[in-house]
């Protein structure tokens, strides 16, 4: 696919990052469940590759426990509308990319690469679903807040 654009989320397989914190502010995450704790404690990497052939976009997520969390904790596909997830994803991508560029303020081990996600492009439901849920997972696991909303399930 010559026109394929890659939306990449690549998180290092670091088990100590959660205790390091990535900013000077501690974020209180409500109600971490036992199922989430189990997913967060995973040490072997999950690789999730989501592609939308029609749009030519894909997401690659490498994160221990994300696949377990997605299957056991996240709301199922269809729970959120695509437009809801697009709006939230846009806000969280902007904050994510800001943090990538401010490695002196935010842990560069958490925020390694910018995400190429643009308003007005239809990435499809699956790409938006997995990206949205990754952001929720990430915020809850690493106690981050990527927008004005608490990362709830």
C-alpha cells in the first residue's frame, strides 16, 4: 500500500515506569479493578496491529497487558459512537504530542513518538476504538491525564 500512513504508538516494555511518574503532578485514577491490576502487571508484550484497509491507516500498539485489558475491562465495541471517540481521540492526541515535544517536563519513556491523527480524516471505527481504549488504558496504568476528562471505564 503506497498511500498507507502509519499511526504508531510504541511504548517501551518498561515495568518500572508506573512508579517513576512522568510529571510533577500525581493524577488520582478512580476505581482500579482487580482485572485492571492483573492486566497492568503483565510483563510480556502485547502487539496489537489495527488496520483500516479502506482508509489506509493503521495503529501498532506494543504494550504489556493492553490486549488483556481490552478484552476483559474495556467497554465492548459499539458502546461508544465513532464521533464520540474521534472527538476524545483528537483531544488526547494533541496532549500526547505536546508531551512528546516537552521531554524535559514529561517522561520521554512514556511519550516517545508523536501520533499522526488529524481531524476530518475517517480512520474508521476499529482504529478509533482501539486508539481511544489505548488512551484510557495508558492513563489508568501510568496515572496520567491526557485531557479534561478522568479516564473512566
